[in-house]
DNA sequence: CCTACCGATCGGTAGG
DNA sequence: CCTACCGATCGGTAGG
C-alpha cells in the first residue's frame, strides 16, 4: 500500500498553493483567485486543494499572511538592523521603493491592490488587511519618533502627517509603475522621500 | 396596443442603469458589477438590461465614462473658472479633496479602485482608465506650467514630480478614508497640498 | 423590454 | 489527496 504523505510533504504542498495564490492574487485580486483556476494551475483537484484551508475565505486569509511574510522579508528584515531612527527609516523606505521597483510580485504591491479591493466590504479579510496596514504604520511611527528624539527630524514634526505622506509616495509609486509602466516613478519616489526625510 | 417607449424613456432607463452601475462599481469593483445583480436591483431582466449595452465590457466602458462625467462635474467644473494658474490649481485640489471627503460615490474614488483592479490586465477597460488618468494629469500639468510662468511657483519646479506628489496625496486620502475611516485624513491632505503648492 | 434557455464556472460537500 | 456531484450564478442568446 502507498504510504501516507509525510507532514513535510503536506506543508510543502501548502506552501506551493500559497506561493501560486499570492502571485495570482497580487496580479488579479483576491476575488480573481478562484479555487478551480488555482487547482488547474497546480495540477490538483479542487477538493484536494480546499482540504488544506477549508474555505475560500480561509485561503484568502492565509494569502494575506503570506503576503505579509514576503513584504517583511523583502523590506524591514532586509535592511541593516541598526537601531531605530532616521538612518533606519531611510533604509526601510529605500528597501520599500526597491521592492516595488523590482516587481517582486506580479501586479505590484499585494496590499495596495487587496486594500483597494476590500476596503468597501466587511469581514475577516478586510479586517486582516486593515490590521496589517496598522502594524506597518506602527513600525514607521516608532522610527519617526526615534528620529525626532535623536534630533534627526525637526522637533515639531507631525508624526502622523509624515506617515500619511510617506504612504502617499508609495501609493503613487505603485500607481505609476502598474498603470503607466513609468520607469521614472522610482526616481520621483526617492526624490519625494528625500525631501520628507530631511530635517 | 401599448405604444413603443419613447427615445427619452430609453435614455432615462439607460441613465438609471448607469447611475446604479457606478454606485455598485465604485463600492465593489467593476467585476463585482454583475448583470444579474444589477438587473435584480433595478427590477428588470438581464436581457432587457444588456440590450442597452450589448456586452458586459461595453457596460463597463460606459460606467468609466459616467464616472468621468461625475468627477468632471464635481471637481474641475465646480471651481470658479478663473484663468489657469496657481489659484485655479489650488481650487481644483481643494474641490478634489472635498469630493473624496464628502464620499460622493460609495466606496470613494471610482478611478482609484478601478485602476487598482484593472492595472494588471489588458483590454479596452484598462486602456480607457489609463486614458482618463492621462487626461487628468494633462489638466494638472497645464495649471502647474502656468503657475510657474506666472511666477507663483518656483522657476525650477519639476512639473512631473509635482503631479506625482499631488496624486500621492490623493491616493493616500482615499486610502485613509476608505480603509481607516480616518476623519483626520482630509486635514492631512490639505496640509500636504499647502506645502506642495507654496512657492 | 420580456421569458426561457445555453454552457461554463463558482464555492463547496460526500464518500472514499 | 481523488472522483463525482450539488445548487447557485455567471455572461450571453433565441425568439418574440
């Protein structure tokens, strides 16, 4: 008789599903990710695939986690782990621009696309996306506050305003890259950031 | 025998379809707009509805036009038609912020949502969205150039950079309003614009 | 503008 | 992990 799949095999299959799901979802949206299509592309049955997650919503939530994992690997964990503060913030923003510029995921930033897709809905997927956004802003907030107390940003810096403007630069970068394929956009992003992050 | 519907009635029905379509599409996306759902909400048959447009893609293109019509009515045509230049640019940006702040459409800016949804695809809907974006940037470009030649913006102003940054402010505004329901976002947008549009 | 219908695909389940 | 199936819905058409 054929042996059961090992736990390692099961996890590997699950990871294969997630990797492909993230690629599809970042290019065509979390709803464009359908069970049937995903199963066909992976060469497995819908039932076999769904067995790993249970429902489509559970799959979507797992994809959100996977997207966060990729972003964290490519941006904050990629920069030198120097103490929080302005140099770290500058490095993080540069890694962020580079992440979008290199098109690590087809279709650009998964979170930008998924947030725009789900922000008008309710439910666990929307809440998960909002939570990830909040966590990331928290990171930025910590760096900015440190930069201010270090004297590297003006003492009257409006922290939330700066977070708002940094996010605007990144949203515009994603927009110009994805819709216009504008190769000048990363330069524009870097210039805008330079002005924002200079005392 | 019952009389044929008049041309005026037909146009009125078409407009009813478009108004409802735009509301659905801006809240849930241009793909979330399905013929069956739209027909149910409007109390008509799918066939009767499709007769006005022919295909779903043609309906989507008509919705893009309708969204442009609403945006043009609410933003550039709403401000005093003073000569192009910095005062006009400031008025236009304020009308733009106000348009998003008042949530004229459920789900915020139709173009932001639709662009994020279609930027990874190909076809006529994507092209129409890209065209509308380009037309609007052209408007902004004209105002900025005039402001520079009027001496109201610095002579070394990087026009495309400024367009990039204004768009970033608006994308961030839509993001914070829709995902976070952050009532401070319009104030942040106005502050960012004030800095961008001061010599 | 309608009824009646088409094949395809959706998410999901039963049972193994 | 599979086959075989479910009801619902998709965009669209025939015919009136």
